[in-house]
C-alpha cells in the first residue's frame, strides 16, 4: 500500500454513536393553575351531568304523574258516563212504567164507565132497580194496575144504587176481567 505523500496526515477521532442519556429525567412541573382548572372542569362536568340526570328523572316522574292523573280522569269520566247512561236508562224505564200504570188505571176507569152505562140500561129495561149513582171496581187476587208483570187483572165491581148514612154503599155486583194489552169484559153477578 502506498502512503500519501504528505505527512500531514492526522488521525481523526472516530465518531461513535453513544446510547441515549439514561440518567434522571427532568420532571415536568404541572402548574397549580392547570391542576385547579382540571379539577374545576371535572367538578363542573360532574355537576352538569348530575343536574341533567336529576332533570331527566324529574321529567319522567312528572310524566308518570300526568299519565296517572289522565288515566284516573278517563276512568272517572267513563264511570260517570256509565252512571249517567244507567240513570238515563232507569229514568226512561221508570217513565215507561209510569205511563203503563197510567194507561192501566185509565182502562179501569173505562171499565167502571162501561159498567155504569150497562147498569143504567138495565134499570131502563127494568132488570135492575135504580137509580144507579156510580160504579167502582176493586182488584182481586193481585190484579192491580200497578203489577206490571200481570197480563190480566180480575176485578169485583159494584154499580151503586144506594148510599148509606154511615158512608157505605150498596148495589149490584159485577165481575170483570181486563186483558191489559187489549180489552176488558164484565158480567152481572159474582
């Protein structure tokens, strides 16, 4: 090998790659302001979250109360409507029953008028002795005009030709039957 001609040749120190510094690391200091800010932010976030949860819960409780109140009102309204409908139905039935009773009493009055007319005609034909003053009929065996379950009624009637001083009357007996849906019949005697 040949050497260079100049003697100025110097040896350069070798460059070596050293391992990174492994000594104590410098500590990074967190400032008090940052720490307080972080803690304050966490407190605010926690408070806001807690408040939001409380508001949500309160809203749910309020909604449940409102729903329960509405359900109760609907139930009360339905019960009132049913009671009103029942009362209306009962009133209509009562009115119909009252009308039926009135119609039956009118039928008894017609029967009495027919017996009075018949008795007066019998006086004219000299079958009965007059004068005939009035006629009245009394129900027999529950044949009252008020018994709406009965289809017929039987009556004992009297054509009055004498009124006594003690308020009693005497006269001729008639027996009668009323078919509440159609007509009536009668005959002289029991």
